[in-house]
C-alpha cells in the first residue's frame, strides 16, 4: 500500500475552521469551488462597530431570549426589538439603529418539512434563481450539525437590500434563519446592523439538538483498491475516504486531505470535490474522473474490528494488560499548576472532537502568560492535541490538530478554572486574528508556531515523560508516512 503523510501533524486543521454562509465568515460556494468569500469579524470589533464607542467604555447590557423550541440567543435590547409569534415558533429580531432600511433576522421552527423545501418556499419570491448563491456550513452554535445557505446579494443601487436564509434539520423539523438587510449604496463598507445581526445569531445555544437523520446514510469509511504498474512491477494501491458523523473527514489519496462534507461536496478552504452516495457506493469527481469507492462498514463495525485487531496484535507482542490498548490517561507531570490546567483543558475540551483513541497527549508551546488579574489569567501559545493508538510497542498517531490562541483561567481555592479560549482563525482571518489576540506577543507567537524542530523536540519529551512516568514498555511513536521516533 502506498504511504501517506499524517496531515494531523504536518498540515494542521484547527478546530477554529468553522464555515458560515454568504459573506459572513469563511464561505465555500458549492457552485463555484474557487470562490471563497467573507472575513471573520472579531468579538471586540462587533461591539465597537455597533456602538461607535471606544473599547474601554462600558459594555452594552445584554439579555437572553429563550424560545419554546429549545434555542436561546443573547442580544442587546437597546439595539433590537423582539417580535414573537403566537405559538413561539417564529421570532423576529429587528435592528433599531440607524440604517438605510429594515434590518432583521427571523428565526422559525417549521415542523414536518425538509430544509430544501422550507427554503424554496421563501426563495421562490426572490426572482432569478441564477442570482442566488448557494453554500453549506456548520449550524450556528455547533461544530457537528449541518445546514444550507441561500443568498441574494445586494444590488449596486438603491437601499442595498440583500436577503439570506440558512436552514437545517432540527429535532424532527427545520430551524430557519431569514436575514433581511439594507446596507445603502456602499455595501462593501462595515455595517453595524449586519454585524449586530450576525453576532446575535452566532450567540445561539441549544438545550437539546438531536441527531440530524437526513445525513444518516453518508458517514462511514469508503475504500477504492486498484493496481498500477510501477517500473515493470504490478503494485496494489488503496485510496480511502473517511466521513465522520460530525461532518469532518479525511480524503486519503496521495496524501491525507482534511475536509468537511456537505450534501454533495467535500470541502476544503481552497478546493472542493463533488461526490454522491448511493447505498454502499460513493462516487468522487476527481478532476473530471468519477472514482468509485465501496463502504467498508458502519462506524461501529469498523471500530470493533480495529479494537479486535489491536488487541490481538498487542497481546501477541506483549501478552499483558498494557497490550490490550487500555493506556492510562495523560497527566502533566510538572509542578506548575497553571501549566497543568492548560494541558487538562486541551484534553477536556478537544479530545472528544476526534474518534476515540487509546490516549490523547497535548503538545503545549507557551508564548507568554498574564497573571495580573486573578479573575482573568491569560495563557498565550500554540496548543496542540495529538491522539494515539497503541500498536505493539509503538504509539501510532491517528489524528490531532493545532489550536493557537489564548486560554483564559480564573484562580480559585482549588486551582485554576478554565473560562474560555480565544482561537486564531483560519484562512484570510489568520493574521488579523493572531495579531489581535497576541498583541505585543505576535512576533514571538510567529517564531514559536513556525519552529517545527522545537515543537517536535517538545513533543518527544512529553511522550517520553508519559511513558516513563507510567512505566510503560512503549519504545517508539510514529506518524504515518514518517520514520518511527525512538522514545528516550
């Protein structure tokens, strides 16, 4: 089988890569694979644009609106009037600030319909269907649910009316967000109303967001096996496509490409691949050629087979409990409580975003700390989480990613309580968000995050400490496509 590079380490995919639709955050237009539009708006920038005040002035009062359908949003009552339908299934938030026309978002719960049907009933009134931009993204407020955008951009004249709608399956119905915006003649200028509307939607939380059944037929591991003649020798190759339930995935051809999957596209920041799934067959359009992949099995079947194979190989190699794959959880072995809290935060908050592994081990590259305020202690750095399975006497790195940014803690009697993390954005938002988060430490961050040798040295030491502290008979760790590294 041909070798593949472990992109989880060499080419990182940060959890901050969350797509939003039609000019609000990073968007992939599924009808135009080269069209990446929009830019991320920083959290502080939202309040400054809306209020027109300096950042050090008092923050606006906020209220929480809770719907009878199980969702809640946070909004400034000085900026929005709330209009609720009789049954509580339709709620409109109307912007009260100065603007060229009405600016509002209406959130509706529609029972017993599919998203495409619900959106079509609305967008049919927009006119020319060719003018409507189409895209897909994660559901607002989630990192594992999915939905679709339809957007009618503003014209060059008049009040700058634009219309957008997002809809996705939600608890046996459809939750739909309908945006109506008037931005005046200069639709390219920063607009307080548009910013405030998007901030309101981005604040959404859910009491219980059940599984989206419409995508049940897609997740799985799909395999394509083929032969090629190399220098006169007939060789067998295998390509795989792994599509996870949270809409993340890996396209493993010559290299591993991390993607997010929608209804008919495998999406990267700068590329997309059309695909279809019928039964156990997945057809992938690769540069105009349709390649056929066959489902290997359900996620549970694959997991069970992998666990059984790992247990059998490990038991044969070592014949003890350690070989069964039941490794001890990673614990930071140093004396610094704050650093220990950083390591534990990475495991607690991000390990669950990956397929379960035998052990998750962070690799922490701290750029600086600010402990001047015990209520808001800040740790700046390039934070990694890598996930390993034990195979024989080797830790095989299966997945992971980089999470650069600033973690906020509160000092308590029992230690440090994690409050939140400010994450550096991906794509076009990377540099401006990194400069905003790191401030005077930005150049130091750039040096740390670009120093692969220093990070690999730190990683090796962390793994060595873990193995030695737990008296494990593990001798190496290994990234796919690279030589194993001997543990000292």
